[in-house]
C-alpha cells in the first residue's frame, strides 16, 4: 500500500447555494439590528446601528453589502413576530446572503433554543454569524461551545429582566398605582396625566347594557340591539358578542374599583398569559377612579348573573335552570308540589293561547294536578295585587315600615368593624416576611379568610341597602299613585315581584319588599 497524503480541507466561508469551482466572489454580508423598546433613546440607538453596519460592511474590500435587516420595538425573546429577522433567514435560504453581522447574542436572540436553531440552520448553509460584542464567529471551532454558554446567559438575563418587570408591577400594585389599557375599555379615556376619566358618550352605552340586563334582556339580545344601532365596542368593532357584554357586566372598574393582576405570565419566553386563580397575588384598589355604574346597581347585576346561571332544585328534587327571559320566568310556583311553572304556547281544540303550567305535569312519571293558568290571568293577578296596595295604603305602608326596621336590626348584628384594621396589619406583616424570604402561609390564610368575610359583609350590606331602597321606592309609589292600575305593566313585575304561588282557589303574590298579598281566583 502506497503512502497516503492528507490534503486538509480549505476553510471557505460563503453560502453553499452559490459556490462554484474556481470562483471566489466577494462575501455578501448583511447586518441584523434590533432595539427592544419604542422610546426616543432606543430609536436613536436603532438609527445608529443601521448607520454603523452600513459603513462597517462597505469599507471591507472583500465584502459586498447585502442589506440591513432591522426590527424596531419588538421583544427578542422569540422570533415569532420579528418580520425582518425572518425575512433575513429566508434570504439566506435563497442563497442571497453569505454572512451575518450583529451586535450581540442578546440582539440576535435571548432564547437559547431559537439562537442555536438558527445558528445551526445557517451553519448548514456555510453562513457564519459574527457577534461583534462577544467577538464570536459561529464558524470557528470554539464558536458553538461559546454560543451555547453565551446564549444561556442571555436567556438568564431575559428571565431576570422579566422578573424585575413583575416585581416593579407588584410594587406599584401594592401602592395602588393602577395601569389600565383604556384603548379597549368602553366608557373611559385618559387625561393628560394618564388618569382614567369618563367618556360621556361611551358611558351611556355601558349604562344601557346594565339597564337592559336588569330589565330581563339576555346578553345575546343586548349584543344584537347594540349592533343594530351601529354602536361600536370598546375596541372600535361593529360586531358585538355575548361574551363582550358579559365582560362589561362583570368588570369592577365600572364602579370605580380595580382588581389588579387578573392574569399573569407563565413563560417569559413566549409571553404566555393565563387567568390568575390565586397562583400569584391580586390587588383590589377601591375608589381608584370615577364610577359609571352605582355599586348597588352593579351588585344587583351580579345577583342576576348568579340567578340565571344557578341551577335551582325544586321541591321534588328536580334541577331547573334559567331558560326564559319572560318577566314571569322562575317566579311562578306551584302551591301543590312546589315546582316552577313553565310558559307554553297551547293549542287547545284549535284555540291558541299562552299558558303557564306546572313542570311536574309536563314530565312523565311526576304526579301533580295543579291547574293550568292562562298568561292573561297572571297579568290580571298582578294588577289586582298592586291595586290592593293602593286601596289600603295605610295598612301596607305600616307593614313596610316594620320591614325596614327589621332589615336595620339585622344590619346592626353583623358589622365589619375591625376587619379592615386587621387586614392592614397582616398586609404589613406579609410584606415584611416576603422581603425577608420567610414563610408566610399562616398570614396568607388569615388574609384570605378575612377578605372573604369582608366581601360577604359588603355583599350583605349592599343587599340590605337594596332591600331598604326597594321598600322606600314602593312606599313612595303607594303614596304618590292616586289612580288604580288599568293595565298590566311588565316593568312593575321586574321591579317588585319576587314570587307568585298558584293554588287551586287563589294566588299569593310575594313582593321583594317582604309584603304578601292574596288574590282570589
């Protein structure tokens, strides 16, 4: 066997897509620039980078200028939305770039996986990336080892920066400093100092949504009405969804308060945000800005949301859910079996009418002989009940005064004295332990319990205030109304009626104010 002489490979730089024999063209060099914010200072940095690399490439006689690819104002933790970066990679794949220059690894990518993915992808095409700050050329033997280390450091830096942002936000939250994106927030805009202020025209839309919902309209119906009237959403869209209406009905910011950190970032690399179910702290700021909706109206809406959502269990153990927007829905009850009555379009021997019938009679296997009631009869029962109030004003007003006294007595028995003071003490203790990295589970548990008590107390107080308001309103109505009712008024049912119980020979009308009135029939 003869001697074997090894001819070492000659290291060549340049895109393999255009290499030809005996050809040594100039390297087509491109630069990649990126700045991470849209501030004036960073914009200047962006322009400086473009100018620097244009001059840097053009002064090298072996290089040919292949362009500047620059992404302005986009985070570097992933390459999903970096249009110029992705266009540059496409140009490399097409054989139009031989080398890339960039300022540093953190400018190229802060995600180790992304960084190494693209470096290896380019290396397969014989395209080096030169990182100026670290003086690393990815085609050198030591290049990938150094790249792996440096990219890992860059990822830690990004994680550290993300954590610092979170801590900064939490510090501002603890001090009641609220940041609200008003661009998609129907009803509000911001003044010159960045404070939330009411947009009068949009605020009327918010009030309309709350009013219509309390009047019995479904979220779908409200959305359809707004869309029909050409009213735009907070995001400026013409299309309204039931989910959009629900967000408005459940947003505490409309009563002037703000719940902060409803969502949080789970992954600093891809910016994934999820609903906060207690994983990280939340902060509730009361009286942060001017309210559009009074607190009692807001709480009535929350009660109505629960009423329509909750599945009720009737007397015979059957579960019933809210399925009708009619004013009599879920308030007409059978005096025989305790079941609810359901609205039915009835065709009895060719005579069409709308009736209400006990659900037990509509389902097989259930025994109930309650009568079927025509809807016009129920309407007449309501008219008679109201007229009975008006016909004996002194008796019913005296009962209403007793009901007010009872509500006030109950309110005095349950107060929130001491809860707020204790919460303030625990908050300070919690922050102190957190700063010293001590365990604070017991304190956190007590805070949660006290907050639940305080929240329940607030709900109870609002419910009592609403009850007193309803009683006073009914008293004023009785006092001011001289003439009797001559026709049915659906609004009165929604405002005052709690339940109508159907018996064989009479009806019992129960009002939200606590009065009960028997009507024969």
